[in-house]
């Protein structure tokens, strides 16, 4: 197995030869996953499989780190992102340094974090609103700081990462944001998607995560 780092992005790749060693589950192609070379998935047309060692997964759970995938059906139903913290392939997790509930990820330890998210939009699977040939989509990660109990500013959130994308008919696009962000204990992170109805229902194509540097 060879491990290499992509120069074009801060992600790592693994090349596997489809072997089973203990509890490892391996892949047959180069894959990428933020930060951790022993956690990986394929992104080719959504035919994703996972290579995660169970012992390493237990190690991840102790960190100030998380990787979650979007529950697209529930997101379209509730009109805000609902994230999966567990999945059958054991790639989703939320470490002890974070807490997830109702679309919100709460930071429990102050520090600098690498934050990332990707959403895939499709106007092939999902049609644009009637009589529209294109539509501007907004996709962002927002931070809501911890405030004193008597504060009146509980709902104030600040955008820390932002992307805008114009979607036309019969198109598919991946949109992603990432960056290093200083976070304080009690900060709450959420993902904002302006038009959830256009998200492609493909599990590994939509995700949100972070890790403490």
C-alpha cells in the first residue's frame, strides 16, 4: 500500500490492492480523505467504499475531529442540513472533543481547526423552479459563538466560509469550502444551503467535518 500527499489540496491519498488484513476494509483505487491517511473513500460516481481500521476508528473518536455525511432526504424535508454521525461503512464519526445535535456541531476545546464541507447539486435529478433557466446557490459554514445566558444575541451567526454557484438546467456540480479557523469552546458550527431541494441524493458526495490542528 502506498500513501502520498496531493500537491493540489491538503488531502491525502491511499492506493490499495484489495486485500483484507484483520479488520481492514480496502479499496481498489486512489482515494482521498482529509488529514487522516488511514481513513478513506472512493468518490467515483458515488460508488464509494471505505477503508477504515477499527482500532484507528476508536482513536478518531477520542479527538477533536468529526466527519459526517448528509442525510439528503431528511435535509429536504426539514429544509436545513441533517448529518449522519454513523453509517454502515463506519466512516462517519464525531470525536469526544465535539458534540453534534440537530444540525449543529459544538466545539468543546479552544484551538485552530481545519474545517471543510462539500455539497453536490444536480438539476438532472432535481429540476429548477418553473420558468427559471439558472439559479444562484449559496453554500456556507457559519459560526455562532458562545454567549452569556442573559445575552439577546443567541441567534447571531457569522459566516466563516462561503461559496456561490450558478446552476443551469441539466447540470451537476460539486461545491466545496475549507479553511483554517480559530474556534473557541462553546462555538457552534452549522452549514447553510440556500436550496436544499437541488442537492443530489448521493451519500458520499455531501459531507461536513473538521479537525483540531
